[in-house]
C-alpha cells in the first residue's frame, strides 16, 4: 500500500512557487493558445504605482523585458489588494489590462497591446457615467470580443444595495467599445469586494458579491450573451455586516471564492482559516487553487495551495508555501510541461 501511494504521488503535477519578478506584488498570470505565460505585476507606492507586463515562452525560465502598461505614471493603486490590475490574453496573444486608477480620485482604466505590437496603447477611462468606483474590475477576451466588467453606482445618492454590475463590450478586440450595460439588478454589490469575468461563448460570465439590505453578501453568478442577460444564480450565502474585501477566480467550469474566512472551490471548502484571494489554474485532469492565509489591511500573509482532481478531491496541499507581501496575493498558472507555477 505504501508503494502504491508513493507511485500515485510521484505521478502528480509538480507545483513550483516563485517570487514575483522584480520585487513586484499582486501578480496576475495567464497563458495563451501557444502556452506562453503572460504576467502582470504592480510596483511602487501602494497608492500611486505602476503596472508592468512580461512574457515567457519557456515556462518562466526566461522573461521578456518589462513593458509599462499604464501610460500615465503612478496611475495605478494597490492598497486594498482587490483594486489592482487584471489581465486577459486572447488566444492569438493580444493582451488586455484593466485597473482602478488614481484619478477622479478613482477611475476605471483600460489598455491593450494588440497582436505583434511592442507597447501598450495609451490608457483609456472606461467607467463612463457610473460613480463611486471601488472594488476592482475584471476583463475577459477572445480573439474578437473583449468584455470589461465592474460594479458601481448609477447616481451619487446610491448605496451598496443600489450598486450594479456593468459591462462594456468590444467586438473588434478592444479597438472600440459599446455603451455600458447593467448585468445585475436588485441584488446590490458589495462595494469593497472585487468580481471576476470569464468568456462564455461570445458573451461573459461574472461572479460578484451582493449587498442586499447591507447584510446578504452572497456569491452571485450572472452574465450576458449578446443582449440577453443571464439569470442570476446564488452560488453561496454569507450574512455579514461588513465588507470582507474578497475576490474570485474562474477557470472553465471551476469557480473559487471566500465565505466566512474559508476559500471554496465549486462550493467545497479548502483547508485553512482566514483564507482569501483564490487563484485557479487547470492542467489535464487536475486543478490547482492557490490562496492567501492570514492577510488583512496593511498585513501580509502566507501562501497556501491545494491540488484537486476532476471531482474536486484534494490530492495534496501545502498551507505554508511562503510569505505573501502586504497588499499582495498569489497567482497560479499551468505550464506547458503539465505542472503548475504559483507566483507570490
């Protein structure tokens, strides 16, 4: 029996933890159709910093020279963790980035680096007339469609229960965007929590946290397909009087979130308390979820991760995989060799 267990463990994908490049924080890693790793990270003062982008074609052995994403210096923010940059890479390699900027005093910024380009375009403000920007934004893309998703209020007097999730969509790979559309109503949106977008055909799926009557901070899945809105589905319930400043992750039909200090993957709780900021990656028949333990406002934490099989059973885990800096988190990505990298 011991020999059998050892054989099974040896056949599992390797999980390698690496520091974020150049002392950066808030890594966001993803891959394109060629298996290249694209990494976004933050540097500078937590309330006025910059976003840099690098790419690796050899499973992070070597990296391209960093490229600055934000065209206005110091226009990104890291304080609060969930307000940092988010990246989506089209299968053809076009790169799309959104972040909360430091102007107005806070705005929703977008920039892209088209296929074969060597620099990002000038950043654009995307929030239109929505107000009270706060809990971050997300972006999803394929070779043609780009969806930018965020939550905000429609007027100055709106509270959390009136906030809505909004989407602006492009059909020409981010060259131009349609007017914003609401993809949620009557559920509110937890003002300091982030959300997550993923492609759904030509449309978009969204995970966000509600704020009904200021207490129901439930995990909600919604979205839009063309002009049709998806019916909102409650994925998990949490009654709490304060905003938990949580974030979400999606990878195909897998989703991860935080409820009552526990990270859940498709509703199943993972080990570790005071757990936040999940990141998901898939390789073959396995899924890796990386997350942060013990972090808080102006407080770093510890990296934890769990490797799951296709049924969601934990194969192996590590709840002490290295320190996470203040305002930072972890990002998991699958490698071309079948293993995983976790940036911290």
